[in-house]
């Protein structure tokens, strides 16, 4: 619920703290001391997009619905379980950057009821679902590549699953001693589909590039690989392809023909790496 998360937020225009206040119309808005105001949408989220933010890559309503169905089917439960087991027991605040529908954050909050969670994403359609994903989860529209509307040191844990990573901002919003959990695909992820559908493969140097992005700002604290098997229908194959970079680099008609040629249910490998980073101030 967003009301519980306002204490974690800051104004995207001036960086000052936000508070929740009633409006003349009986709804609520977030306001800062400088007078900037942001109305809460009736679906439960708030947009704190900074001026000039581009939403062209945001998930559409149709994409969000398909991804929600895919996650609800349980194919990525092993990933959610790995994330939950990696959250420190003493954590009290969790911020999910690139949260989508909030499915992973909600899973963690179910396992750790002491947590207050905040879902950040650029898609308002995804955040409409995130706002309802768990009573302890608030939802905020923002651009992960711009300064995040989160106060300095507000997060005990940052979560980042298949999403953009902004190293300087992640360091800023983590408290000293806080932990960032990054989930990224390994080169074996969806290997069968990469071969059959001609998809983009995962760069074998992805882990090296991840370290180059984050280690100037945070300290590596270990990693763990997870491999599991999924049985996917044609519709689920279309969705999981759409959840990755191949969605922007593959001819839709050619992809549809290749998917139709697959078995009705196909065994596919899921393979990810969870990398942990910490903010260690000297």
C-alpha cells in the first residue's frame, strides 16, 4: 500500500521529502515543502516521472497481462524462492527497481511480513497490478535511468530482476550496509528457444559487464546460479520471448511461424544468476 511507503519517497523535481495530504476532491496527493504535488491514481499508484522522461519502452497493457499470466502459472517460482532466501533477516525496507507487476516483491513480502516494499517501474499498466499485488507494497512510476524518487539511504534491500541498473542511484538509495540483489540470465537461459527461434543469446561476458556497471559504486558480495526446467505452451513461449531483448530485434511474423512449428508443449531451460552487492562505506 502506497501510504506505508511515502516515508521512502522524495520529490522528483527538487529532491525534498514528500508527505501525503488530502485533496479537495476527497482523494490524496503527495506534496513537498516546495509545493510540488502529485496525485494518487485511483488504481493505487503515483507517477513521479521527472520532466523529459521517455516512456516509449514501457510495457503495454497487453504485454503486462501476458507477463502476469506467465508468472501466475508458476514458471519462475524457483527464481522468487531464491530471491526470498537471499534477503537479510533484519531487512525492513525493500525497493524493487524495474518491478513490473510486483510479482517478485510480493512473493518476498509474503515470506517476510516485516518488510515494507516499494515497486518502481516506468509502465503505469504494470504498476496498476503492482499496487494490488500485496498490502505491503507501494507502486511508483519512474524512470530507472534518471534520479530515483527515493530518499537517500531509504532501502535496506534493492531488488533488480531482468531490469535496468543505474549504479550511482542504487548506491544512493541503499543504506550503508544495505544489499542489492540482481537477477540476470546466464547464457543457458531459454537455450532451446534461442536455437529453434533464432533469438538473441545472452552475452557470455554479461557477468563481467554487470560488475563493470556496479562495482565502481558497490562491493560484490557473492553470486549463485540457478537452473530449472519449464514446460511451455505456444502462448507462454510468445510471452517469455517478449520478456527479453529479442522482442525488439526479431521479425514478428517470422517469429510467429517458428513458434507454430514447435511442439505444443516444449521443455525449456531456465538459468539465472543472482549476484549480491553491498554498500560498504569506508
